[in-house]
């Protein structure tokens, strides 16, 4: 009987500790509740209670946790979402790296590209957009930039009555290089230009930074712009010979109001490549590798909602896309006004992102951090 009362006294003392700890925990956050329960569990274990009493206390503790979860369900839900997001983010990164490696380095990537091309032809039998070609000069030779669909390239060559003399490839991804080998077989004298670091299919003429390419009366300057891939190149066409502005074929480095993902480069590397584009003359025509204008401008509105130049461009893009017309070309001068990825120097953008330069932080490092934050937000925006 005496031992029973002693056990009861210990149990009551444990409950007193429990009540006191729970009362104090109400003054703190949900994490405080859990810390209090941990303290209580430790004290009860130190009392060397019988098994039945430990089971009873454990059950009571579990009920308390459930009660707290109901009472603070919003906090619990937020914590659970954060936990799930972190686990998914880590798993997603690993799975993505595996998929990306298979896409860029194995035959599976080419098979996937062929499948995507078939689907695109089925969904858009007459093309995704109506192009608006700009004639600079009549010539009997042609250059193809990033010929993803060799059938379309062949149709245009036949319609124009010209011979394919060269292919300028910006990078190795199949949606930019998938037609290289087929076109090279059809046109034996065709030269394939690109950077050797990128393992471009059918490459015959490797290029380095600022190398020149001349075909007929067309003069190009190749610019090395890594970041999207390790060997990404862009091509600047000199328009002076035909009385036209320069034309930049930017691949996946820069889009209208956007930039490519940093698959194989750091934010600092990508920033340097973007600065190469931003340094070009205002009248340079921009011909990007994808039609992402509408979506990119919507994202730009989230980070710079008061940018009037962006809003004007967005209204024009809506008119163009409503008629299934291409939004290319824009100009580098325009892009510097509304493309957030070319505005990492902008104080307004820093304020919108909630970023400040650290006292000991280099200006370029800070801008690279701004670019990294923009890319993170763009990835999150794309997943919504």
C-alpha cells in the first residue's frame, strides 16, 4: 500500500510538472510546447515509474500533442508544408540531375527529342506561330541557326530556292541541335559551327570567343556565353553590309523578358554572359530560341509591377499572340528596360526582391545573388 501511495505521489508530481510546463508553454510558440513535453518525458523517466504508469503518461502526452496540433493547426500545417517542400526539393533536384544527364549524354535524349517533335507536328500541323521574315539581301546560300526541325528547314530552303551552306548551333540540347546530322547528310558541303565543349552533334568547325563566320555576304561574330550549358555560344550578325541593324541569335541565353536556366553554370558565370548581351548596341535585334514572351512578361510583372515599359510590351505581345504571330525580334535597348535578368543593377528591382548589398560584398557578387534570386523565383513561378 505504501508503495502504491508513493507511486501515486510520483504520478501527481508528474502531473503537476505537466500542468506547470503546459501553462508556461502557452506563452511561447508551438515549438515551445514540444520542448516542454520533452522536458516532462525526461523528468518522468528519471522517476523510474512502473511500466503501466509510463504507458499512461505516454498516452496522455500523445493526446496532448494531438490537442496542440488541433489547437495550432495552422502552424502545424505550415511546418508540414515546409518539411514536405524541403524533402521534395531535394528529391526533385536529384531526379532532375539524373534525367538531365540522360537527356544530354545518352541516346535516350535523342529518342525523347524525336518523340517531342512528333507531338509538336501533331498539335501544330501548320506551325506554332506565323513568322515575319526580315529580308536583308538576296543570296543563293543560307545559314540555319539551331535547326531543331529539319523538315521545316528543308521546306523553307526549297521555298526560297537556296542551298544550306552552314549551321550555327548555340548549344547541345536536342531542341537546338537535333536536325544537325540529318541536314548535314542532305547537304554534304554544309558546315556545322559551335563550341567544342558542348559536344554538339555533327560539329565540323569548333569556335572560340569572338571567332568570325562568313557565308556569302553574311558576317557573324561568335560570342562565348556559358551558363545555360558549358559551351553555349551566341551569334551576332553584322547588318552594316546590307544597311540593317545587327541581329543577335541568342539561343537559350536570353529571351524576350527572360533568360535560360543555369543548367551548367554558376550565377556569376551566367551574369557575365548576360552582361555580354547587355553591352550590345540598343538597335541590335534579338532573335531568341523560344517563344516565351507572354509568360516571361507576366513573371516580370511580379518583380517589377510598376514598370511601364514592361506593361506596354505586354499589351503588344498579347496582340501578336492573339493572331499567332511571333514576338521576335525585340531589341537590346527594349530588353534593358523590362527584362529583369538584364536589370540586376536596378535599385528598384533590389527593393522588390528585398535584397541589399552586404558591406563587404563585391558589386558583381551582389548582382550574381540578385540573378540567383530571380532564377529561383522564376522556377517557383513556373511550377505554380
